[in-house]
């Protein structure tokens, strides 16, 4: 992706994690709320983005290993993303479990099918699964099964059954601790300090948002502070009869904006893109926003000079395609343009800063909802 990572995922560690939790994961992914419906040899369809996301590493490791016969994986790993979409449409009656993006299901697969899909399980890492769980159930006959994974944590979670679109941590492969959102550690700090409040798994509270501290078993990271915020949804999953807390993905807490698990864009890159197309602006905010099943980069921008909004959107979009291969892949594979623009009136940012106490600043990436509302109130 042209964006360096400071940690290399050990494939031996990932394989060890898969061996410990893989079958449990498959059992839960085919749980219909009452029973596990998995059968040996079930056909599992996979079509997820590649690049440096954990799904790509998982895919590589699985295909390096000898086929055990527990599942039948389709389609051929070497065909293109869009060809895999067509494969699903043609062979959906032969597929038991599908692992894909929510957007692929709702916007690309569902409109082309003339009949209902009946899956034992629908797996996704998309955050929209929680919001669109009823729509997914309507299309596939199965509530979504969501997991949280990263190259640092590997796949350390299992899907909740009582709370579709949520997950809980698998104690066999990862040890977790949490930092309350108000004390979250951002990427301008290298390490935690003794006064940082750290909450063990047993003390998280429902409705609270936490930053994850991960100690995954099988690699060299210890108490690694992730840039991800998780919301505690429940203290138990009654269907599974477990008292392990259940979480859903809330947001990132760094200056990185991730869309559809395809592309990562940071503040410096956006500034570079805006400068490259000659946009004269006062300031901007870029947030990830969900519209239906699609995630968008929503750019709130105050311009120095009046500019045609349609022309501006086209210029920025074209520059992003030129600048970032993953943006280009997202557009072509999921077949939409993931950029929206709202031009703010002159003085919006100045008035916003005047209404903030202390030493205010503009969070250009992933501005918190209450701050964004305050900014938009100036319009």
C-alpha cells in the first residue's frame, strides 16, 4: 500500500491462533440462535480486500497449509475481486458460509439475484454489520457474524450470537486490557505511563468505550496499545451461556481514516491531495460516514474562494485515484465513488474555535461527533 508498518505479522503465530480458535469460530459462524449447523465439508466462500489487512494474511496462511477437509474453500484464490462476486451470484446455492463485505452483499450481489440466499453463516469485518444486521438477515437468512482482527492482534475474537455484529475476545489466543476513552493514548505518544488508568476485562462497564491493550499469544507484542476504540455492549452472551463481555467496534482514535477495510488515509495524505489539485482552503475535517451499506470519506471543508462543488469533488476524487491504489481498488471493486463533500460557510472554523474552551485545535481526521455537531452549528 506504500504505507509502512512497524510490525510484521508472524505467520507461525497466526497459524497457531487459527489452530486454537478456528473450529470454534466455524461453529459459531453457523449458529442459528438455537443450534450449530456446521457440517464437515461445508463450502466457505471468501472475498475480502487484500493489501496489508489481516484478512489477506489469513488468506495466505490458510492456503499455504494442507487442506484438512473440514471445509471446502471457494472460489479460486487467483481470480479477481469482481470475478469472485460473479462466482457467488452463479453458485450461491452451493455455498454454506460467506465471508465478504456488507457492501458487496447488499449493493452488488443482492440486486442481481432472482431468488433468496440461504446461508448458514455470513461473516464480515465491516462495522456496518451491527447497524444493518436485520437487512443482512433478510437477505441471507442469517444474522452477521462479526470479528475484530488486526496484524498486531491477529484474529483474537469470536462472534457473539445474542448480539449480531458484535464479538468477544478468545482467552485462548489473546490477553486484553482496556483504557477508558477519555484517557485514550494517541499516536503522538510512544508508550503508556504509570498513571494511565488501565481496566481489566472483568471490570469493563456496559455502554462505555475503551481503547484496546492487546497481548496476543504467539507473537512478540506485549501490552500493545491499539489505535482502536471498542464499545462494551453487554457483560455476557446468554445464548452461548458465557459471561465474557461483548464488544462492538466504535472507531479509531488516531489520525487514520479506514474505508471498507480497503484503504487507509491519513491527514498528511489528504493535505497532499488537496494541495495537488490546487484547493485553497481555510481548514477541513474528514470523517468516515455510513450511508446504507457504503462507507464514505465525508470532507467538511471551508474554502478561501467560491468553487463549484461538483468540480471540486471530481478533482479530489481523481487525485485520490491517482494517489492511492487502494482508493482505486475500492472504487472499482465495490463500484461506487466513496467521497462526499460539504462546503462550510466562511468563518465556520473560526467560530468553532472561539466556542471551544482551553487551547482548542481542529481534529481533521475522525472528529468526535459532539465536536462535529458544534462545527456544523456554525453553518
